C-alpha cells in the first residue's frame, strides 16, 4: 500500500488529506477481471509526537481520506518594564506605563494581520485564544522609544506562555 498525504488549509478548516492506493507490485499482480480495490476497511490515524492517537478516520471506497485538525488555543502574557535612561534596567526596573500597545503577528503566515492589546495597570498584557506558532512581538507608546530586551520573536508551544519583562522604555 502507498499512502499519500497533504496538509490542507482554508479560512476555517485545517486538515490533512490524501489517498491510499495499491503499490505498483500489487497493481501489476491484479487481473483485469478482479474487482477494483475497496479501501473502506483502511483507517488512517493522526498521531502526536509521543505516539498518542489524536484522531482517526476511515478511507472512502476509492481510498481518499481527510482528517480535520483542531488547534487548541492558549494565552500569551507578559509585562513592559519602565526605565529612566539606562538600558541595563534590571537594577532600576519599575512598572511601565499603562496603555502601551503590544502587538503580535504570526510569522508563518504573512497574510495574517497582527493582533494588538493595550497594557493594563502595572504594565501587564495578555493575548487570549492564540494558536501555537512563532510570533513577532512589537510594542509602541507615544513619545517614548520602546526596546525589546530579547529577540523580537517568540515561540508559543502547546501551553500558556508568560514572557517576563519583554520591553523597556527610554
């Protein structure tokens, strides 16, 4: 048997689809009078890295299958640190101002628009319903220069992520 698979994505449906077909040796051994192969009894499984079965689906008689993939959403949170003058802020760190605009944009899909939130009192922020992936992180605040204390890219795996002290203000 040969299994072919492709990843499919639409605006709202993500999945993995493909087809199962007989190997070339099996196809050559088949007589023209033999009935067409029925793939209905074949099950295709989607497994996560540690081998657990996330989903399974039965092929249709001609061998095609489609496995929908549901991405679980997580939260991403952090804090903007305020500083007067010196980028070596760890000794002088204080809470940053409220209403700093923090934005994330998914790197893997340039068509996605960025998502923005404003920091709340004590300069914290939180993005809800974020799917796993690599994001570019930016912050803006009127009349102040915002610098990132680390790389502008963050990776959200399966689980909530708290980024400590992501930016500082001069």
